[in-house]
């Protein structure tokens, strides 16, 4: 009696290792929350039952950068805060991703002066920009889903 007779007509499922790894990375992100201004309120509301961040595998928000792989920068970044953001980003393990949430984090917003960084991409590389002032939780969910699509297209050779 062969395996075909025992298993029936289930067939064989095959996946590339790259697809499985990217699927698991996208489905189990642990964000470090870096709320600096009013956008942080919208980011916190995404964890409420109305939006349910845990359906994306992101129910653990880590206070430590060494356990996080996603940084959500929400709000305006001052010049004094820029080295802190860079230090936290450097402490995160690879692979790591960044979402710039809101106009202030993306391009400085209405604060066009010397004290505010005109986009967090001057300090760290940003993967996804979420527009709005402040953006709604639905916009952040769209940004997370965009990041998931980007992660699913990654090649393992890029991280080696």
C-alpha cells in the first residue's frame, strides 16, 4: 500500500523556502512604537478592537529595539530627537523596516523650520510613507499591507 492510497488525492504542496520565510516575516512583525506627536494617538487607536492590529501578527509592541523588526515613526522629529531615532534603528536586528506615519515624519509637515527634521528619511531609510495629518488608522493599515507586499517580494540573497 503506497502513500497515494493512504493519503488519497491530497496531492503534494510545494513552496520555495524564500516564500515561506517571507510569509512568516510579514505575518509576525513586532513593531517598536515611536510616537512623537498627534499621529501617535491614531497609531494607538489602531490597536483597539475597532481596527485590531493583531490580525496582522503585530499584537506585541515591543519597548526594546533589540526585539523589534518594524519602527513606526509617528509625528514630527526634532533635531534633538534625531540621534535617538538613529541609535534605536541601529540597535534593531536585521531584517528591519520603517514606516513614516504622517506628514511631519514624511516631509516635515507644516513645520518648515530649523528645529524639525524635514522627513525622517534624512536619518534612517524609510520603506513606506503613510500620508495624512494625522492619518487615520485605516491609512496606517494600508501602509502595513503595502509593507507586507514589499516583504513578500524580498529575496533571501538580499539579506545574506
